[in-house]
């Protein structure tokens, strides 16, 4: 009967926390008679323990106890060389975001909440290519971060009163490979459009934090850098959400503008810290490379060992805009229930074909027709909606429709009344069976003279 014991181990040993509990439950299920009495022949606890240790599988045990997600995140074996397996040189950007452990206030000192930090870190060198710090997540945060990647960092830091040299933050080009997780903002069609610029987008399996270690390290370093100096200023401690702990929101005093300066200083430090475990080649050491992410980036760029793309801001923004279907009509290009126009599309307006259009949700003033890889600008015909967002336009149109709907009953009553008045007049008209149609020219001239009024004399004399 020991084979029954062997079968039950795969299930029972993971449901109950103690081996003795598993043993008792196994006896109850398999070694009791109809009255529930324990049979004379049954395995001992020692036999149970022996077969348990002999047949147990650590992987199955961890998955059964804690779930596949926890196993993938914290327990599975980490083999190979990690990120350098698919990042042989600079130009592989790893994207991720995190909620900062700090509460911020607005300019009036009122609580706003915890900001979102999104960053792109080069897998090979560990350089932070760009970031965005804001309250809004989703594709918008990724778009802002990608714009920062190709930004001139010297000019960017100067806006915050921070002076740096080009070599301290040298990235101003787009990585040729972008590695993301399965976040909704990264698997959306909007973000995948970036491949049109020549980028390769790689989506990692779920719970693969070890495969994008550089960006996770950036977040850890950023958090660890400001926390010791911001205790008592809204920073969240490890005891967050425990019962009886003080409310850290009440201590917040920094604005997002002030906190962004801290983020920039931290990123500059991160980009220029010494990397002790990087596999420096003999050529790197002979050339006296600075052993930092920025130094490695500069070295690889100087010798042409990079996978970077030169992209303009306009190209990047237009590529990441959401797209929808438009239709050419005689009234213009109809997109999102609004009409647009551009020169040179007469035939398209007459043919009435469908097309793909990129639009800005924040401003309905213009849209861009996608045609053979080009973006052709169309302007809004209904000028009263210029400067309004797409949602605001739809809201305004809905309000107008509802407003007009309130007068439909009055309009119907007025139309019925009009029909009655017309009928009354027609009923009083004299209808002849032998209308004379000859001499119509003379009669028309006579009628014109009778109907003619000297409007100028009438108005002046009346005044």
C-alpha cells in the first residue's frame, strides 16, 4: 500500500505546513475503514518521512506553496551571464518605472502624493539614458522619457540650474534595442510603433527583474540616495502601512520640481560611479578608460561599437502618437468625428477612401495622415475647437446635442403650427380653371411697378 503514500505526497505535503499534519491527513484519507477507524496496516511516520524526502522536488514545492509568480521572481535559478548575453555593446536600453518612496506637495504646500519615476538604462554600460518624473503613467510617461533619452543633457540640466559636462551624461541618441517588461504601456500598440524608427522591441517574460538588473539598480540607488537625507520630510520607511506607525504624508514638504533636482543629481552620480565588476578588456585598460558607465559609453561611442539611432524629437513624438482610422469625404478628412483639411487632396475627398491618421489627444487642432512613411499635416476645419483636447471636443459636442435636444418638442410644435397657417392661407386662395397665361410679360412688369418701393425716401422721410 506504500504506492498510495507516494501518490499523495505530491499534493498533501504542500497544503499543510507541518509534515506531521500531512501524515495525519494522509492516514485519514487512505487508511481508515468505513466507520473512520484507522486500519491496522498503515505506514509509520518514519516511512512517510522517508518517501517524502526521497520523492520531493524543491521546484514543485516552492511553486505549490507560494505560486508560480513568487517562484519566478525570487526563487528560480539565475544562470548564464545575464544581460550581457544579449547586450554585447551599448545601445540596448532597459525600460521600467517605479513609484518613489516619498510624498510630495504642490506649490501651496498641499499634499499631492507619490510621483512616478520612469527610466531607460543601457544594459551594457549601465548608463542612465533618460528619465521622466511625473504624476501620470501609461504611454504618456514612456513618451516623455523617450524624449529625454535623445535630449541634450547639458541643456536639460541647465534648466534646473545644474551645470554638467557632456561626458558626465553623454547619451543623446535612441538605443537600437529596447527591453521592456509586460507592462500595459509597453505592450500597447502605441509603443510598438517605435519599431518604425529602426528600434527592436524585446518584451521579457513576467517576473524577470534579474534580466533588467541595471534599471532595477538605478531605482535602488536613487531611493537609497535620498532617503537618509529626507527622513522627516515625507520619505517612506520600511514600517510603512504597519499599525500604529506615523502618517508620513503629514511630513511631506518637497515639491516635484525640487525633487526632480535631487533625481538629476542622483542620476549624474549613478552615471559616473566606479564599476568594479565590469569585464574591462585589455584594450579598454590600455586606453585608460574611465571605469564608469559614462566612461564606458564614451569609449564604445568613440570606437564605433554602438547600436544607437539618430532620431529627431519630431520623428519620435509623431511615431509614438496614437493612431486611428480616418475617412476622406466631400466635407474633408473626418477623424474622431471632426473635419480636417490640407491642400492637394481633392481626389481623395471625392473618392472617399479610408486611411490611417496619427492624432494628439491633448490638442485636436491638427492631425497627421500616414502616407508611405511620411506624416502629412491636416488642420482642423471647425476653428472653434482649436486648442481643445479630443475629449473636450467630444464633451462640447455632446453638450450642444443635449442642449438642442431640449428644444426639439418646441420645434415640432412650431412646424405643425406652420403647416396649419400655410393650409389656412391656401384655402383662401382663389383657384381658376382657365388661368390666362398670355401677356405674362406685361402683367409681370405692372406687378413689379406696383411692388416697387422707394426705400431711401421712406427711410429718410420717416426719420
